[in-house]
């Protein structure tokens, strides 16, 4: 069965974005993107790079981890505001929203229903694992369905922001097993945990 993998960048203090929810890696963003970090992503998770980065870096690899990406409306609208209705045309792309209505991109599926039920359906399908890109609210809603966490831990603190599982996540302690870890020289850690 396919796994739901929350593959996400986080600060040392557990935040995935600033308090305003804006793209921390975009213009004016605060997230460091050193060359060795980007090279690690391109070599190990090329499918998680948006098409603009893939083109700029000359990345053509299909990737071996994911064939589907899930994101919440707020995360998706960051790309829309930048004029990018589908940053991942090389993946099956689902956006969870009760307010978005029709999809701005033909290949992007808007899901207005229960995310837990839709993920259960996706897990039963054949294919590679399912990448949960965020945001925090969707990750909180899918908390019980996440099979693996891959945290790209930045050597950065922000003091405040959007937590890993959003601001509305229920208190539900879980213990995870560390199944992989790598570091790049610039200080980022890539930590893999399985449920």
C-alpha cells in the first residue's frame, strides 16, 4: 500500500512558514537555500522541485519516491499569486479546499470533500508514495493518516510562525521511529521517521 509522506521543511523551533503564511523561500523570504541543500534535493527527491526549479537546474529525473502531491488551499494560492497554477505538472496534483471551486489548472484536482477519506482512496491505488507538501492545516487534518515524516530541518529559528501541523491540530502524542538521517555541510538535516 502507498504511504502518505509529510515531506516538509521545518525550522529548529518547529515552524514551516512565518506567521503570515507567505512562501519563506520566495522573493523576500527568510529561508536559507544553500547550494548543497538544493543539490541534495535534486539528487534525492527531484520530483519535489517545482517545474521552474527543475528547468533552471536542468533536472529531468522522474524521481523514485512520489507520483502524487497534496496541498491545502493556502499553500496552493501562494503559487497562484505568483502566476503558477500548477508547480508540479510532472506529478498528479490534488488541492484540498472547500472554497476554491473550479481548478485554475486542468491537471490540478480540487478536492472539496473529506481529506482523510480521499487519502484512504489514494493509498489503495497503485503507484509511488503520496507527498503531503502542506500546509500545516492540511497536515493537521491528515495527522492520523501520515505514515512517514521526512523533515528537512533548517539551521534556522523564527520564534513564531505556522507550526508543522498547523495552529488547530488536536493534541495527540505519537512516537515515531527514526529510519534515516543525513546532513549537508551547510547545516540542514534530512530526518526520516516512520510511524
